[in-house]
């Protein structure tokens, strides 16, 4: 059942667990995410970026995602979210497609510009019943920053600025930077836990989101959930699972030319990864004790 992303995250925060927000580019990955959630009876967020709208066609992909959620999830809450909207135009595009949760990512811009655009997005979105995630501090990606010369102190979220941004703009949820990074970009040797504690203390009622979480393992996830992260964003690990299957078919099984056979196996591989992540996020402590079921 399509559900409000903000409420899913608030519920997680209140009860001391986190949810996964998983990126999808297509039908197969969406089915993998929803099927994993249904199997484990766990709420999740399905999210997509502007690139996916460009790739698949705006209403085509949104209707496909909604149809899968509608058909497969029953009464389980599933959120639908625009990830990394970089401009007001993209936000408007998503909202006109019926999306009720959006991210405005202006974190690479100077603080005042980030504040200004985030405020405009909130003013546009809230009257339409749409909730907004902002980002403050930079979660670097390959190609945008040099991973061999990362000045983490410059990139990470300043807790007082985070508080200021939330109070000035009225955003609903906040993506923060504590040494996490997107994709294969090398992360800080250890997340800045004290910084996270300070952000949580200054913003006790704002669900916090951690991007670039594919490579976050048991102890880091446990620590992050304990200290108040309500949502982990995952894309790269799903891409790896999907592509590993495609590589297998193109290398060893070139005689299989029915794309459905290839894609079904890729979908199953992605589902398995989503299941592992859900287990990890909803109860990292049990997971570490090897006791997750
Ligand atoms: O955090 C970003 C996601 O991995 C989405 O990437 O813009 O290629 O869809 P994308
Ligand atoms: P990863 O690709 O590193 O998992 O990050 C995903 C993400 O942050 C999507 O917003
Ligand atoms: Zn991200």
C-alpha cells in the first residue's frame, strides 16, 4: 500500500529501527524491492531519480512502480520518493506525476543558496501535501570530488547549520554527511559519531537519512541506528547484484537469448540483497548476533 514516507521514517525513529530507501530504474528492481519487503513484512521506501524519469519516461515508470506496489504489497506501507532532485523544475515534475515525497539536493551549493532553494521547494510542496527531504553537508560521489584528497571536515554536516536549515525551511527529513559517500567513493575511516550525536540532539524530531549506505556493514549500521539514523539509502549494491547476473549470462550463457530468463534471475539476485539489507536495518543488533529471524 502506498504510504507516507515521512510517517514511515517517524515510526522507525520512534521504535529504534531504520528502513531502507532503495533506488529503482525499472520494473524488475521495483518488484525485487517490493517482494523483499512483503516477504519480510517490513516497510520500505522505493525511490527513483530524475535520470530514471529520463530513461524510462515520466508517467511510464511512475505508473509501473505504483502498479507493482498496488498489486503486490497489500496493507504493508511502501513509500515512493524522488531521490536527489537538483532543481525546483525536477521537484515540480515529480509532484505533477503524483509523487508525495521529494528530495531537494542543493547540498553542493553555498549554505544560503541551499537554504533558499530548499525553502522554495517546501513552500511549493507542503500545500500540496508533499513532504520534503533536504541535504546539508556533502555526501561525495566519484567524479564530483577527488577521493584521494577528501577534506572531510569541510564536507561533513555542521550541526548548528543543520538546525538552522530545518528551522528556517520547515523540511520534514534531513540527509546528513558524517563521512559517508556515494558508490565506490572511499568513505571516512570511521563515521563522525559525535557529529551525529550533536545533530540528533539539536534536531530530536527530524528523521535523519544516511545516503551512500551500500557498503555500511553490521557494526556501523548498528551504531548509526542507535544514534538516530532512521533511513539508509541503497543503490550501488542493487546495481552490482543485477549486473553480476547480466555478466554471467553474457559471458557463459550466450545461448540464452530470452531476456526474461536473464532479467528474472537478476531480479531474484536484487531481491536477495534487499532482504539482507532490510534484516540489517530493522534489527542490526540481532543481525550481528547471528539471530535475525
Ligand atoms: O545517490 C544517487 C543514486 O545512486 C542515483 O543515481 O542519478 O544515477 O539514478 P542516478
Ligand atoms: P549507494 O549507491 O552508495 O548505495 O548510495 C545510494 C544513495 O545514496 C541514493 O540516494
Ligand atoms: Zn544519495
